[in-house]
C-alpha cells in the first residue's frame, strides 16, 4: 500500500476595503483602475433598482448587465444556472469582475455565482439596502436557499471591495429602513452596549431619515461587522451575529417569506431572549416596538414544524439547535437549545 498526503498551501490573508461614504459611487472608477488584468465587468442587479444600476453603468464603459427578479425566491439554484448561462453568452472569463448592485439577496446570490463560476472570479458589492450595508454585503459569506430553507447552499468568497453609498438610502421604503435598523439593534445588543445606548437616543431621528445620524449608524455598524469578520471568518465571535436568525429564518420559511427578513429576525430575537429569560429583554423588545416591528410569534405558528426547520440550521449539533443569545447588552454566547425546552416554551 502506498499512502500519500496532500498539503494545501495556506490561503493568503484576505484584505479588502469597505468604503462608507454618502457618495461612495464616485470612488468606483478609481477603484476599478486598481484591479489588474480585467477583461470585462458585469453588473448584476435587482430588476427593481434599474435607476441605481444605470448610475453604476455610467461609470463603467462596456459593462455587461444582468437583471435579477426582485425577491427572496431569486436566491435559488435555478437563478444561479440562468445567470451562469448569461455569463457564458457574454463571454465572461476568469479575468472578469462581477459588480453586485442590490440588497442582501443580490449580494448573496451574486457572490455565490462569483464563487462557483469557473471555480471562482472576482466581485464587488454595492449594497443598496441598509441591511446589506451593515451586514449582508460584508464578510464573504455567500448563500442561496434550498427550497424554503434559508442559506443552506453557500461558500466563503470575499469581495474585492464593498462600496457603501449612504445617499442610495434616500427615499428608501420605510419597511426596508426598519428592517435594516433591526439588524443594527441585533449588532448593538450582541457587540456594543455603548452603541445600543446611542441608538436608543437617536431612534426618532433615524426613523425620520436624518442623513447625518443615518450615516453615523451605518459607519459604526459596518465597523462592528468588519471587526467581527476580521477576527473570525467562521464560527467564534461571528456566530454571535446569528442572534434572532435561528428562529427568524424558520419563520421566513414557514410564512413563505411573507414576513420580511427584518420582521422575522425581530420576532426571533424576542423569542430567543424568552428562551433564556434574558434579564434585559424588555429594553430590546421596547426598542423593536418603537421601530414598529412585530415581536410575537404569529398566532397560527406551527412550532413543531418550525423546530423541524430549525434542526437544519448550520449551527446545529447532533439534532440539537444552537442559538446565539445575549448575556448582557453588548455581549453574548452561543448555546444549545433542545426540542423539549423549545416546545415547552412556545406550544
């Protein structure tokens, strides 16, 4: 018998800029000039954001454009195959760069396509939603859904850059603003007590769309996400950012995505705090209610079906579910949740 061992060279440390600026789009042409050996650029964009895609295209000569239907259902294997076929028809190569323009759905989908097309090509994220700016577009985790189950097919494939143009948020639908602010609350609860207090003091201005306060919120939340990702690409502190998401993702699936991601995560955070009897849960719940977000499970929720979906969560171990929960405002842990405890609480 002959036995051989393959030793894989260590991956070079990944480093890329996250540029947060009210006019970050103006930085795009100069940044693209720093990329070497590019044969073409592809703009992959949410079909409902044609105006923003046009602004990006104005700054890139000869870019290929591919629209993606709006909505969570586009994070699918079928869409990946369709996009890959479009890339091949456009003669996109391993030297090409995809520029994702959209919310978390597009940055997830486009990043995943970039990670698998020809074994991986470069991409840039230009998030257009608050949720994308502070969370989804940063960190290199790229996913598509497996039917109704969220984010089950994925990869870790980092972008070349994330350009966060806060002015894109002007005129953003109120529901999307509140969804994004829910993710900011999650980050503050798990990572930064001082930021939690600042957020509470400025919540009314945020809901009014105050540009300066919104910019400071995006800057701080994006920095928190960068710090977490820089210290832990997988697991570790990064798992704390799943607070509210284990239950939230299951709710999205059960409601066929009638609940928005932010609404589902809001309910998920409250439920997960209830499971551990978190001492400061009222402070968090009150802030979510101030945002106008739902905080209770829908009356017709099938909690047994929800548990079955939660068992598929990526953090699960040996049939149990792992949830990220706060120990105090600004800090948290990941702990095991059993079926009996879950059903006893919510049945």
